[in-house]
C-alpha cells in the first residue's frame, strides 16, 4: 500500500515541484497540499496522512507551532523540509525536540534543481518516517525545572568510582535522550552517547541538553575524560571510541568511513567499550532505524556488561533495539521512563 503524504508549504513553486517529484512513484501517494497550517488542519483531520511534509516559515501559523499542536493531539510522523533547517540551525533542533522524525534542508536558491536532485533521499526519508510511531508531546513538557548543579570545584560525588554508561540511538533519539538525561542527578555516572545526527547539529544539541539537565553535557573532543556528572556526545561526522588508561575512561574522536551507513556509528562506540571496560559498563540501545549498535551490544553482553534495550511501545522506531534483541544481546527490555532508574540502580551496585 502506498504511503499517503500531505505537504504544507507556503511556496506554490515548492508544492508544484514536490508534486512532480512524488507523482508516479509506486510507494508514495500525495493526497493533498496546503499553503499554511490553517488550511491544512481540516484536510488532514478528514483524511489522515501517513506522513506530513512540513515547512517552518509560513504566514498565519508557523510550522513549529503547527507541529507542536499535532504532537499534543494525535501525532503524525512529520518530516521538516525548510530553508531554515540548514545544518546547525536551532530551528531544526527545535523541530526534532517537538517530535519531528527527520529534517531535510532546502536551499533558498536553485530550489527546483535541488528537489529534482534529492528525489531519492526525499522518498527514502518519507518511507522511513511512515514506519515511525511518534509519541504524544504534552505542551506542559516545554516547562523545564531549573537546573541545579554543585558549585564549581565541588566534588560531584563522595566517591571517585565511575562505572560508565554507553548509549546508542537514532530516529526519535533526540527526544528520548532528553527524557533519560533530565531524570538523572548531577552526580550520575559518566555517559558516552552516539546519536545519529549530522555534523554541526551535535554541538548545538549538546548545548541544548546542558541547559536543561543537571549533568554537564557537551560535544565530545578527542581526549576528553569521561567522569561522573559528565555526558559526552559523539560529534556529527566523526566516530567516538571509549578507552581506559590508568583506571580512568577517555574518548577518542576519530575520522574514518561510515559504519552501518552512519558516522558516528553506535557499533564503533559499543565495540570499543566492550574492549576496554568489560563487565564494568552499562550499554543501552534506544529508538532508531536499522541495526547499528546491535552487534556492538552483543560484544558488550558477551563480555559481561549489563545491557538494556528500550521497549517497542515507547520507541519511535523499534529497529535498533529489535535487532539487538534478536541477537540475544540484551539483559532487560525497559520502557523509556524506566531507563534513568536502571542507570542509577546499576551505579548503586558498586
């Protein structure tokens, strides 16, 4: 059955170009389009699409406000396609945090040629989005508690032992990681994260998390030490590895070819953690498309590490966790809301 797509974009040129791009493809059915959300809303309520292709900058109501309304009601898998969503754009991160499945950038110039050239990527993104199950976002979720951290120079914990945590995620991971990290105290064990994200997005994403989490969150740099109270996020366009020296954990940020079509790759992080940490580490695989991280988690599991997969009911896409479970690489399958507690329980075992 063809994937039903509805387009909301104020540009008649864009709507026409997208209609030309998508028409005739056996897997895609363009069921309608509108120049703004106010016109789109009754149409998608009457005939619900499988995927919404949404612009951000529009008259009457901007796309971000519309997206938040949709996600607060009956969520629809949404792909943002906007000139505001170029790499490093805060708007793109806001859209992902609001529940968008993916973000595609479009240039301000040469638009028609760009849409023609990017047909394959666009269609694959729409197919991936159709498999997603976005979670309902309450408008109250935008209200964040004040972040309380220890004074500068104060010890984050009474003891120095750091049993690190490694986390891998992809589609839906930006929101899922926020849920986990916001539930952790400032003295939680060090966490290394590989989230599939383009170059230049990760620094801004880390900055966003740092502002709402009690732990210190930053984009990883080569040689950074992973200590209690710190979260390191793999930079887009680079792989991140964990290593151990003199009883302390550090990260290597390296170049190299994509692994499982991704850079950074979850498998790269998990394999390195299995080699250097053995049973002293917790591995967590969360929502995401594909199988990146599954084989690395198997190495962690077989080496004695504790391993957790996010359950299907709370995943936006149950791809990566499902593949790890199929490999018998998982000790526990937990809902998203239980993962932070599991991290603290693992840490408390000493």
